[in-house]
């Protein structure tokens, strides 16, 4: 199962990198969001996909799951949500000021592929 999750993380990184390298502002924002999701999947996979009882006092079990990776991922999700919302507002404001979401036109070059 870890191999499948590692492949999924690689696909998310690949798709995110492809979107970040485009000229459209909304694709760049979505690409950064996908890259952060790939990092979350990678963190979860590297922590190990174990099954076991929750770490509660008074619960007798042979194995317990580690709550630290889930807590780190939850914190990273909240931070990535804030960064994505900031990028969306920044992209909207840039579009309102310049009238375009193409990064080549924002730069002022003559080639508008």
C-alpha cells in the first residue's frame, strides 16, 4: 500500500509542477495547491500506513497508531488553505489591475503565445 501512495504522491507532484510552469495565473495557483496535497500524502506515507488502536488511556491493545503525523498533516492543511486563499485574492487583484491573467502579458513582453 505504501508503494501505491508513493506513486500517488509522485503523480501529484508531477501534475502540480506542470501546472506551476504554465502561463495562466489560476493554473499556477491550482498547481501550488496540488503540490501541497502531494506533500501531505508523502508525509502520511513516510510515517507508515499502520493499523492499530487509537492512543487512548485505559485502552488495552497490542499496537497503537502514532498521532503525530496526522497532527502535522492537519496543521499543514490549514496552512496550505490560508496560502491558497491568499494566492487567489492576490491573483484576483492582479487581474483587476492589469486586465489579464497571463504572466507573459503582465511582464510586458511582445510574444503573447
